[in-house]
């Protein structure tokens, strides 16, 4: 069992939650609710991990998030 960090946003244009797992190519999806987004992210992440295993590629290692302050 592995744990991954996901980045979640609210998209006002589509009125949906959007999420992605940093560093995992293709691990992004959306949902009408946070519960639906979580379910969809889990599903797409499982598919992405199958592809990584099949290709023999090493999984990227998540390091963290930083907040960057800028004027504006």
C-alpha cells in the first residue's frame, strides 16, 4: 500500500473540483463533489501505476509543496 499527495482545486468555469497527483503523468481528473474527485483520483492513479509497473519506469518521488509569495 502506498500513499500519494494530491493537489485539489475548485474550477469556477466548470463548477467542478479538479485534482492531480504531482509527478505522476496522467494522474489528473475531476469530480462534482470532493468524494467523487477522491474516487476518480484513486481510480486514475491505480491505472497510472499499472502503466509504470509495465514500463519498468521508476516512480517519481514527491518532495513537497511550497508557498511562494509575490506582489499582486
